């Protein structure tokens, strides 16, 4: 079968599946590959980690159970932050350097829909200058991997891909058969994604001028930051967010049960969670080290910090998730207490790596509770062993038929 053009690839219909984030494989010439490529069908993280990094995560290195295999973790920032970047722009700057140095022919990533700045649209970029238009976060899903076939058809044999974890899982699962001479993978963490339509509903709850919001981030200091077209900035403490006004199906089951927060199959993960107000890098293998080296002294690196204790917040999250999954209203805090707790959280709550560990554990807790309630038969194929290790400390254990990968008693508990 001949490869479709970029426009044709994106115009193909996606397969209708209940757990699918439309990564693009179902729109390719061989949609049957979803069965072995999909994070939501029968993932095998240990196998792919070994294939990509030369080894699976090491259970004796406690942080690898949380964040996946890595060589180094850094707190980081570009010395000159790039305009319109989500943080300082490390992600797109690495990709620019790959094009500038001729290491790749093209970069596969997302740009914004010309009619909706929040809607992601896959794009193949061949000129470094064109990556400026791709900076920033958009909310929603778009079929990134549908452009792999057009990329090969255009003669690109050395490719860089920027993607979120469910896209990178499928890319890695099929990497050997895609036939690229060189593949660089820059991943970002991802959590709590939803459809672009749903996200517009959330913006309407946040502001009387939702269309003028050009930037939104859930910061690691427990505040959401908004930036408006007229240059105004606003921060809202998490506790004051109108979460209880969101419809019950605001977050799709895919994103409530996704087991890869930190993009463990990327060569380098560029996020912010463990960065205490700066960015957070996980260099996972030699190719990731090569990518970071491309930035030279454009990037400032330091050791990540870690403060506070996550157990209390994770237990509170578990209790609330169980209530919400059971159809009960969230336990609400009295209005008068919210500003006090909102003031205290950034000061006494987990920070740095402890914050990142807390978020990964919360995601693991969410996965178990929501799958158990909504798709129990999928638990044994979808939940990897390391996720059970993460939730064990909170009293969640696999029940009968929920796992076929029981943890070895020789493995230490994470603490
Ligand atoms: C839905 C979502 C949730 C996220 N949640 C977290 C989180 O909880 N913790 C955390 O540490 N980081 C999270 N991130 C990543 C974070 O927002 C930043 O993208 C990351 O820190 C890189 O910042 P930067 O300045 O280096 O990126 P930039 O240089 O601005 O580049 C951002 C890159 O991300 C791509 N991108 C933007 N939106 C999407 C999308 N919807 N799908 C696929 N690719 C996209 C862009 O095309 C661009 O290549 C999330 C990203 C997304 C898309
Ligand atoms: S591999 Fe991609 S397109 Fe196929 S079912 Fe999974 S998320 Fe959907
Ligand atoms: S939360 Fe997980 S499933 Fe949802 S878009 Fe992000 S990586 Fe994909």
C-alpha cells in the first residue's frame, strides 16, 4: 500500500475503541498493529524499557520504580527562556538543535490548530525556525503517529519525535518495524488530559474571558497560572479551582487509568514536576545524554531538591478518589479554611522530587480505583507490576484475577 500524504493521513477516520487516545496508529496503513502497540491493550513496559534503555527499571533504585529507568535527574532551565514556551522551552530547543546540526531530517510534533490555539495538530517540521510555532502546551489528543508513514514517504530516515507517553509507547512498540535509520525521542510527562472541547468548558469556569486565556499551567507550587492576551497574569490555588463543577466524564477513562506519567520510554523526559519552579529533566539513556549535550551552556543544570512527606496528601487523594468513583460528592473543605490550607500547602506540602513521587503515586492509585470500578477485566493486562508496588503502601493490593504478574517477595517495598 502506498503511503498517504500528510493531509490524507490526518483525514482518515480513527478506529472506534473504548480506550484509545487516537495516537494515530489506527489511521495508518496497518491499523491492526494497535493490538501490539497500544498502552491500553496489553502493554509490556519491562520488555520495552529493556529494548530502549538496555535494561528495565531497577526495583532496588527506589526512584526508578516511580520515574522509570534513568541515568541522571536534573533541575533545569534555559538561560534565555524562549517566548511562548510552556516553561523555558527546553523541549523545542533540543529539537531545533537536532535540525540545526543536521542530526535529523525532520521533527514530528504538534502545532496549534489555526482556529483554536488549544487544539493540537500533528506536524512534520524540517526547518528549525518553524519549531517556534510548536512551543507551548495544548490540551487534547491528536494522531501524531499517523504522520510516520508520510515522513518515510518524504524520504526522512532520521527523525525526532516529541510526544506524550501514550504516543511514545506505541512508537517504541513499533520502532523496529518502522525502518528509521535514527530515531530520537523527546518525551514530556502527561496527566489529566481531556478533549479540547472539555478543556474549553474548564476555561469558561475559570474566567469571564475564556477566549483570551493564552497560557495555563498546573504549577508545582499548588497554583494554576493563567496568562491572558492583554499581558495579565493570574494564579489560582488548586483548592479554589472549580473541580466539583466539572462533569463526571470530564477526564476520560484513558487518562484516569494511564500508567505512564513520566514517559519512561523517551530518551529524555522534559517536565516540571520535580523542578521546584524550574524544569525537570530525566536523562534515560546515552541518546538522551546526547540530546542534552546539544544545548551546551544554553541550559543551566542543578541537582533536584526534595522536601516534605507525601504519604498524607496521597492518602487524602485516595479517600477522595474512592468517594468520587463511588458516585459520592468530594469531601469539601469549609470555605474559611481554604485560604489557610492554600497558604500552607506550598510551604509544608511535598516539594521537588517528593512532589513528583506524590503525583506518580496518586496516578497509580487512580488507575487501580477507576479500572476496578469501570473495567475490572482489563486490570490484569493493563496494570504493570511496578504500579502495584507503588500503591501497596496505601493498602491497595491486587485481588483475585486482577494481576498475572505478582511481585516477587524478594523485591523491597518502595518507601
Ligand atoms: C496534556 C499535558 C499534560 C501535562 N502534564 C504535565 C505534568 O503533570 N507534569 C509535568 O511535569 N509536565 C506535564 N506536561 C508537560 C509540560 O506541560 C511541558 O510541556 C514540559 O514541561 C515541556 O516544557 P517546555 O517549555 O520545555 O516545552 P516547549 O518547548 O514549550 O514545547 C512543548 C512541546 O509539547 C508539545 N505538545 C504540546 N501540547 C501537546 C499535546 N496535547 N500532545 C502532544 N504534544 C504536545 C508541543 O508540540 C511542543 O513540542 C504536560 C503536557 C501535556 C501536553
Ligand atoms: S494504539 Fe493508538 S490508535 Fe490504536 S487503540 Fe491505542 S491509542 Fe488508539
Ligand atoms: S494522561 Fe496518559 S493517556 Fe491521557 S493523554 Fe496523557 S499520556 Fe495519554
